[in-house]
C-alpha cells in the first residue's frame, strides 16, 4: 500500500491537482447546499461576478496579483524543504518598509521612489523571513513554529507603530498619512488610457506585470540556475547536499530571504497599487491562501499563476456572490481554500492513489 | 497594589489561562504521540461555535459542552485521517483545519442567525454558572486535566506506549501494538480537550460566539507547550504565566508605571511569542520535541 505509485508525469502534475480541486469544489457545494442555497446558482453568480464584466475581471486580476506573490513565496521555501507559513507577517513588515521609504523620501520623483518603495518592501519582508531562516539553519528552531510566532509578532508590532508612531496626528484611524502621489503605481486603466485605450476602471494596477515577471524569475531561478539547483537538492536531500559541497544552512537562509522578499509583493500591490497608505490588516489572510496556491500549483510558477487566477476568481466572484446572496459570505472562499489545502496538500496521497487506481486498471487487467 | 488587587489579578489570570491550558494539554497529547498539531486554534474555534449554538438551541450549557467536544473531535479525526492514515503533511493539514474552522464557523453562523456570524447572546442555563470561588466547572475541569494528563502519560502502561509511539514508533510496532490506534486515541483526546477550551470561551467566559473569537489563543497554547517542553505541570505554569501577562496587559492600559512610564500593551502582548522564539533558539535552555513528532509512520521502512 505504501509502495511508490508510478504515474505518468502529466497525470502527477496536472490530473492529481485537478481531481483534488474538483473534489474540493464538490465539498464546498455541499456546504452551500447545507446552508440552504443552490450551488449551481452560486457558481453562476460567482463566475459572472468575476469574469462576466470588464470591471469584475480587473478585480479578479488584482487579487490574482496578490496570490501570485504569496504563492511564489511559499513555493521557493518549499523547494528548499521549508514550510514558510509566515507570509502574513512578512507582507505586513513589507508594508512597513514601503511606508517608511515613501513617506520619508517624499521629495524624490516617481521613477526613483516607486523602485525604492518596492525594494523597501522586499528588504523588510526578506529580513522578517531571514530571522526564522537563520534560527532554523543555525539553531535548529523549527521554521513552522518560528514563522507562526513571527506572524503574531508582526501583527502586534504594526498595531503599536500605527497607533503610537506612524499615525497622522489628526487621524483617528490607525493608518499612516497618504503616500506621495508620485509613488502610486499606476492603475491599469490609467496606463491604458495613456495609450488612448479605454478599459473599465478597477483596483488592478501595473503590479500585475511585476508579479508575472517575478513568476518568470522564480522559474529561471529554481529550474535554470545553479542556486536553484542547490535549493532543490537541499529540499530533497540535505545529506546529499552536504556531500555535493552545498551548505544547507546557507541555502536555507537564502531561500527564506527570497521567500520573504516575494511575500513583500503582496504589500506592493495592496499598498502602493491600491490603498496608497499603510493600514492595519491589509494582508487579510492572503498569506495563508498562498499556501493553497503553492500546493495546488505544485510549487511551479505556471501552476501558481493558474491557481492564483482561480483564487482571484473566487475572491472577486465571492464578493459579488455575497452581495447577491447574503447567506453566502466571502468566508466561503476561506472554506474552499481550507478544503483545497487539505485535499491538494495533506491528502495528496489519497488522490494520487485514486487516480492511479482508475488509470492503471486497464494495464493491471491485461497483466 | 494592595492584596485585594492581587487576588483580582490572580483571578483574571486564571480565567484567561484556562482556554490556553486546555488547548496546550491537547497539543501535549497529540505531539507526545507523534502527531504535530498546529490546528489547536481551529479546533477551539469550531468547538466554541458548536457549544454556543447547541447551548442556545437546547437551553443547556452541558449540551453545549458536549456539542463543542463533538465538533472538535470531528476536526481532530480529519487531522488524524490525513496525518495518520494518509501519512500526509501534518503542518499542511493543521493549516487546513484552521482555515476550514475560520470559514465554516463564520458562514454557518451567518446563515443560521444572520448576525454577522455571532450566535444570539446566551443567558441563564445556557451558560456555565460559577460553582466555586467565582469560577465555573470548566475551570476546574481544565485544571483537573493537568494531574490526569501527568498521571496517565507518565505513570500508566497506556501512557508509556503513547509516549513511545512519539519517540520510536517502529519499536512500538515491533512489540505488536498498533501505532495508528495509539495515535488516533491521542488525537481524539486532543480534540476533546480543545472542545473544552472552545466551550469555555463561548459558554463559560463569554455569553455567546463571536467570529474568530479564539484570536490566536491556539497559537499561544502552542507557544506554552514548547515553553513547557512538552510536560503537563510546566504546561500549567506556562499557561498561567501567559494568562498573567494578558491580565497585566489589560490592567496596564493607559497607566504610567513609576520609572518606566506608560508600557505599551503590545510590548506585553508580544512577550509569549518572543519568549518562545528565544527559547527555541536555545538561548535559555533547549526545547526538544518528541523525536517522531511530525513524521508519518511507514511500516516497511
């Protein structure tokens, strides 16, 4: 029963995740039935709200941008055999980095300030991930526990800073003053308008291009570079890595730094692209969705983009759905995320065995 | 600060430490058997919701408690199925449990009561009344769980086997004892304890369920477990310490201390997390988990 299951590569990378996602949606459908709503109507409203209008599509792609970043963050650590569940905390700190850069260098022109803000996000996110990485590599503290603790530390820290230090004096809300206008990453409809093309306005901004570039960069790094090879070796066999002259400790820290920097992209999209100020809880639990995205996408950038699109559809469609059918709140998306993590992650073996049983039956019958 | 204040502070510390303690002992049982459980938070949350909903529906806090335990045990069994039978990644399963709990309680609560995910306020028999020294029976139940856990794990044959399965499952298997059976038992006990923790939150301490009312308590319990180095009596100490910190942070709000000035609440709130990170880094002693925790058991290896 525990013998390795040999599946063709396409089945392993496409069919198994697809089957588990379909199963997850069936279970989610049961939940919708359970609260007395029609799952088919819900699905129709969801798709209509997310893909049916230009505006809805814009919002879908906006959320997709968030999920690509956090999904890539989880994936890079995952390739090094690390489970980074600290995306929330890293993105929160990245937001702090953005606010510090943008609100202190207000005199700089946009073409300098925007890259500096992005760098600030990456640096702060990376630093917040580097500490757990270092503690895992050098002190043997379990990365999962430390990243959990760092999530809570980040949320406590940001509350303190926003309430006591960074808040604009007259503002009662715990948020920073607005970022200088030249630091705003242009909205997609503004960018298109510059070329005379009119598209519906939404929160979607040019950070999407950065996310796609990051996905390509991660692909190059993991599958086409020496460092990426080292990361994968450490992830699959740290002992072999040592024999190959690779220092697992060094690779662990590097992988966590990259992971934290990628998680920072969430803050870039949300804050520089849309909110234009630092506020509490802008990460909205997306760091955990990143885990679902990475597991579903098999930690491969292409898979992550597709999984991010799916979750973008769910988040945008879910918001529209909650508007039409108040019984189905947006928490439905969290439920679906949870089921996908359970099915595509923890119960992966079960679904592989199911797929194998169906696929290999004819060959077995012949033999 | 006069003696009366100290008694009040002790009282509120105890009150705040009870959900941590029950959840921490839950983690202890699970991890001692080799199943890592970061889903304490989620199990507490479903228990809190189920307890409040059942207490409201049946007008009985006790039925609420039973429903809370049942809901938590169901989630524990999902985790057990993934971790033990399917040899899945236990961390991933724990994350899934937490997300499922957060989403399901909010959506079902909203669908049933239409009050933004809250249950209606509980009153009278729907809540646990104070029985002794101004504390409800759940407080004593959680406290009692400490010596029981210590005795059963440390002084009985079952406890020995359960600890062995968390250190060296192959040896236990060789002795003809079911690894999966022991681990499932531990996971179910953990579920029941999380059920008590959750029920305490919604039908003991508060009068009803609020969305996400566990607010990270499951993770503080996890921190306490590490702090206690996976032992029952120190778990009591760690949970009481973290409860005390929370009580102090509530009392100190807006009060200037002599010589220190006003201590930010967040500095005290950060302490449990910070202390755990420092402890894990081996700066003050070491915390070593059960050797086989987190590792699925494969017979043939």
